[in-house]
């Protein structure tokens, strides 16, 4: 996070703190003059709130916005593509589930638009397919089931790399491969043999963008 981004977050925190400290006075009705109550009809008393509902709603929106900004990539910066790829895996742990249920053709088509690339699924069991953001660009994020667990594939047609870049995470390993004008990241369990998967994926991809 840069110094400028840190200042923005501090300013936002200060605004939130000030908003939550506002003491909204209790609503008081003015005293009415004495009147003849003979023909006056009484109505049920309404429940009064110490603070208006709009104040609670506004505070909730501000807090939700703050949390969203902190957890999104808006204020995140990375030193390298490899670092961002590994961080992206941490942000989507739900993708790394062991299952034998393949994604539907419709979901796959949404995640892998023909305007970006073509990908031959072949016999690979693709259990996750979403469009994600890497370095400001939407890229297809796929997961296949390997021998030792889920294997992540990020197809990045706009991320050019000059050479293969190894990936070393806490419990995973992988590589970013230069493919034409773009690149492909493949990450799996440390025990997973990624070389056959790499060859199959590279042969299955053709950029169209």
C-alpha cells in the first residue's frame, strides 16, 4: 500500500469515527396550550427512536463501504505478477475444493469468452470457472482436479512475460509460462506433477484478443 493510499484510508476512518460520534438529540414536541378535551380523540402513542433510522442506515453504509475498500484490490499493490497471482489464490479459497462435479458449458463459456481466447476442454475435469481480475484485466480463472488436489489455471492474454517464472507459496507451487503475447499461470499442491498439465494447457489455448 502506498503512502497516498494509506492517507486516504486514514481520512476515511476519521470520517467514520466522526459520524458515529454524532449525538442526535431526542425529538421533543412543543408544549400545547390548554384546550377543551371533551371532543378530542386520542390516538395510540407512537414509539419514538432516540436516533433517526436514517442515521443508522447511513452509518451502516459507510462501514460497509470501508470494509469493501479494505478487502478489495483497489488499495492493493504488488511488486510482481507472481506475487499478485499467489495473493489471488488466497482471496478465492472456495475455488480450491475437491469435487467431481464439472462446471456447466454455459458457466465455462461465460468465464472463457471467445473474444479473449479459445480453450479446448478435452477430458480435463474443470470444477471451477470464473472471470477474475489480475493486474486490472479480467482473466479466466479455471480449476481442474489433479492427482493431489485442485490445480488452478489463470489464462492471461494481456500479461506478457519474457521467461518462465516459478511460483512458491506456503503450501503450493506453480509457474507462469509465456504463451504468445500473453501468459498462463498454473498452481497446484507441492506434490502435484505439473509438467503434464502445463503441456496440455498450453496446447489447448489460443489467444483471440
